[in-house]
C-alpha cells in the first residue's frame, strides 16, 4: 500500500507546475518529484553543501559544529579574527574528514572584514548553503555583577554578538536570496530565555554569566524569529540553538549542583551534544523548521 501511494504521488508530480516566483512552490515540486522523501527516508546529510562558521577558534562549540557538518558531507569555511588559527583548524579538520575546508580571517564586528570573508567563500567554494553564527562572548572581568558592570563591557557584548550576527546574516542573505535557498543557524543560549539563579555559584569562586550576555542572547533569539519571517518565504530557513551548560572542567561541586537542575541529570558533552541538531537544521531533514529556538539543555528549562 505504501509503495502504491508513493507511485500515485510520483505520477501526480508530473502534473504539478511550480511558480518560478514562489520558493515554497519550488520546494514542493522538488519533494513531489522525489516521490515524497518522508516515505523513502529523509537523510540527515548536507552533501555538496557549503557552510560558513563564525567564531574564535579553537572553541568548543565551533570545533564540534564544523566537524559535524564536514562529517555530514559539507565543505566548510572556518573563520576567526586570527587567520593563522583559522587556517590551522581548517587543515586539521580537512585531514580528519577528507572534506574541502578553508580557514580565513573574519572580524564579525568589522563590516569590511565580513564582506571579504563571504566574497572569498563564493570565490573559492562557488556557493553558500549554511551559515552558523557562533561568534560571541563577553569581556572577562571581575565586574560580573550588574551594579559593577561597565558600559564598555556592555557595548562589547552588543558589538560581538548582535552586530556580528546581523552583519554575517546580511552577507549570507544577499547570497542565499539569489540561490533562493539556505539555512542560517544562530547560536544563542538558555540565558537568553531565563534569568539565571546565581546561588548555584555560591562559595565556588566562579563567575556567572553576566546581564549583558543574557541580553544579547535574548536579542539573538528574537532576531532569529524576525529574520525567519522575512527570509523564509524566499526559501531561506533561519533558526536558533540555545545550549545549556556544557562540562568543561568546572569544579566538581558546581557540576553536581548543575546536574541536579537538569532533567537528564548531567551537563552537555563537548564534541557530541550539539552535532546532531546542527546537522538536522542544516540538512533537508529540517526543511520544515524555521523561526525556531531549539533548546539543547538537558531539560533544565523544562524542570521547575
């Protein structure tokens, strides 16, 4: 019966005439010609796709996301303020995955630097299918309490996180709109939707995330929604991923406290727990997902 339905739908696909000015219609036509992939089995892979990732290297998130996309079949452009660091990471990843990996300098707060990096991507790769906006962070400081936080520390967070996400998204959109396809993935945080209870840090000589970090991550989440509303009718999906805490050598007492707050009773594992969601959102398996903020947090936001 299933094969019969598939054959009938494949036959009807020949009668379907997509509108060239309607990307959604073109996607529907591609799905119909394929006999509906959800009946044949959708693959979570991005073969022949080209991805650009922003962010200082080597960082935990950037490394595992670049590796995940390369392992799924994508060619990747790794960027960093330091060309040397980006090129070194690209060489290591190319040797490990066998994919075409390029490293280049890009300062996400500098409009000209962003333009050069995306121009180079088209020159060397020929297209752009995936953008991962991963660059971010705040100024490390002892002034982590709101009443002590400096204006320059606040403005730095805005420049790197919000200006950077905007500039890279704009550069990618200008390319993807011509292709009428693409996936933009913004890395936010559970701090963007929650006020963090600082008591988990008490007595541990650890610095919690700052109010400017929470503000910019919340901004990225709603930037994602509105960018999706504007770009998705043109075939470009825009989504956010909000990771929770990942284990990175924190003090054992903090890890124990954090684990108890999550539904899974553990922190995230670097090199593993972001790879699946990145490939899903980058691939055709995520074709119907846009404007979403997907929490990868072990259920910490679900447990009250």
